[in-house]
C-alpha cells in the first residue's frame, strides 16, 4: 500500500467504529491527501498505484458506510417492532380492563340491575298512588258533565 498518513487512517478507523456518515471532511481530507501525493509524484506507475490505493480506500469507506446504514436500519426496525409490541400489550390490557369493568362479574351486574329496576318500580307506584285521587276526580268530572 502507499503512504497514507496515520492521522487519516485513525480518523477513518474511528468513523468506521462509530458508524458515522463518511461523506464528511475526513473523506475530503483523504481525497486531498491522495491528490497531493499524485501531484508530488511525477512517475506514472506510482500515480496509478496511488489511484488504485485511493480507489480501494474509498471503496472500503463506502462498504463500511453501507454496512453501518444496514445496521442502523435493522436496529430501527427492531426498536419499532418492540414499540409496537408494547403498545399492543398496553391496548390489550386496557381492553381487558374495560371488558371486566362492563361485564366482569355478571352476577353483580344482574344484582345491580335488579336493584335499579325495583327502585324505578317503587318510584312509579308512589307517583301513581299520589296522583290517582286526582285522576279519579278528573275522570268523574268529565264523565258526569254533559255538554250541549
């Protein structure tokens, strides 16, 4: 391989480990380094070797970036699936709670409905007995009154 500055290698290695975007100033710095090396070396064979080395380094950077992108996509998908599962579990628990609340112990609901019904019946009986005398008086008055 050709002369690559240790600083650039370290930066590329660091970026590879962190999975960061490789189209940044470090890649530009690498490109400029290779360009300067080509300009400084006047030999054609050395320039071709340098171009091949630069191409290989660029391909490696692209491959690392592609791998990092795939890893990020996989991680995002896993996180989304986890959130969906948690939300589904929460909604299922909420549904079960409401279901128990409305129909839970059917014996208790039947008892409650019986009590409410009996209370309404008693209320209607009380109202009927209270107004029955008035209704009887009104009926008698209408029946016994003759109109021309």
